[in-house]
C-alpha cells in the first residue's frame, strides 16, 4: 500500500543523536579514542583559559570539530558550523543535544592562538600515537619516510619582488591586477609572497609546475601504515632529508629502537645515508643509479631480504598523502603561516591514525 506524506510535526520526541548513529558505525570507535586522549590533555586545556569570566566553547569541542573537518572533507570552518545545525552525526561526535545552537565560525579563529601557544595539536597527535603503541599496533623497528608539497593559501600573483626591489607603477586593476611574468627571473632569494611570506616557490620534480608551497613530511611505521611522526617545513631541496633525520632522532630520543628506514630515490645521498648509519639505522632507500653517478646503497644492504620488504611496503606512505589531500583537504593549506599550517597537518595526521585504529581495534562494549 502506498504511504502518505505526514506533514504534521511531532509534539514530543525522545530521540537524540545517539539513537540516530548506527551501533557499528566507525565514528563511535573514533570518538572513544579521541575522548580518551582529550581526557589526558584536560590539564593542558585548563591552563589555556582564565579561571574567571564568561565560559567559552569547550576546547575539547573545538578540537573534535577539527577532526570532523578532516574526516568528512568539510571545505571550511564556516561550512562546518552551518552543517553542525543539521548533521546529527556531527552533534553525536561533539556530545551536543538537538536543542543546542551551533557556535560561530569566528570561535575557531579566536582560539587558534591558544592552541598554537600550548602546542595542543602536536600533543594530541603524539597522544594518539602513544595509544596505538599501547595497543601494539605499531612497529618499533621498521619505518618509512617521505615528503610532499602542500600548496600554500597564496596566489602566484602575490609573489613579488622584496622590499627595495618593487615596481612602483600603479596596477591596472587594484582588485585583480594583470601580472606578466614572461622574461622575469623569479626566485625565493629576490621574491616573496605578500599573502604568505613563509611560503616558498617550489616544484616537486622536473617538468612540474612551480607553486607557492610548504613541505610536509611523514614517518610511517611499516606494520599497519600508521603515522609515527609528522612535520612541516619550508620547501627547499634539502627539507625532505633534514626533516627525515629529525623525525628519526625524535624516535630514538623516545626510546624507540629504529632499525631500518625506507625511502625513495630522493634519499639516496651520501650525507643522509651516513647520518642514518651513525645512528645505528640501516638505510633501506631506493638506489638512485644514473649514468653520472652510482648509488650510496651498496650490496651489504641490498642483498638482505628485508631490503626488498621495505621497498615494497614503503609505497604505502603514498596512501597517507593521498588520503590527506583528497579527503582531509591538505592539497591546499587552509591557513597562512608555517605554524598554522603545521597545526592543520597534525590534526590531519591524528585523524588518519584514528581511522586506521578504529578498523584495527575491536569495538569496546
């Protein structure tokens, strides 16, 4: 029998967001893991605010909102606040009732400096990594490093000559001026972006276009492909190797017995290989053999079966970058400045780990 459309509103309803989210939905496990870490961060979050005054939006709510933005490909914080008005899953994740009003998008901007000052994003990410280690989901010996370019929130039109070298002629259109780059040599030494001065002009490889970007770096453990460490730096030809060594040293300082580190051909340099060996780490990077040079990885390393395993598994790191750029919105940075883009990257890395952990860990009763 055909049903009829009922247009009369229900006078009383006892259904909340909790009842509308399926019991087997992975967001439930992700919420449990996030809440456990936020509970440990409570003293840090409490120190961020004055003891007196008007109560603010709970920082836990803002941090979990940042995770939702990454998990559900939300374009902006303003769009998130709009969606929070009608998305029951978002309200469930943030522990909000149906009657609570959404908060204003300016709340994110006003609290961003507090989060940066207390280094909350890094603390939260490291707490998630520690959770994975306690559950024995991460390898403590075998890792992979890689880097990628993250496009800055700045146009190439903003890449202008530095102070003292500018052209003082007025623009033809103040709002959207015509810029002719033909025949002009532009480099980071003579030019800088007026929108985001910390972004650098860079390209990923030969034949690729140059763009204003930052360099994002990931240290992946090889057991389940979880992110063990993450960092953001200015883009240059040495950033990938420098940040890789820095992340390996941080693991060593934390007592993690790193045994091997895999990587692509870009890491096959004498200084990088030697620096890893000095730390007792075997470099399992791909050999970069050309007509003009030989590889710094010799047969002592290549002959072992573990080298072939590392070379096969290291390709999984591209899944991290693929998810971060297509799902979590890291193809183009949402903020300006290295500190703020770094904050975004730490939340994206934490969200990626939480998704993987929710699949690997059983649902708590």
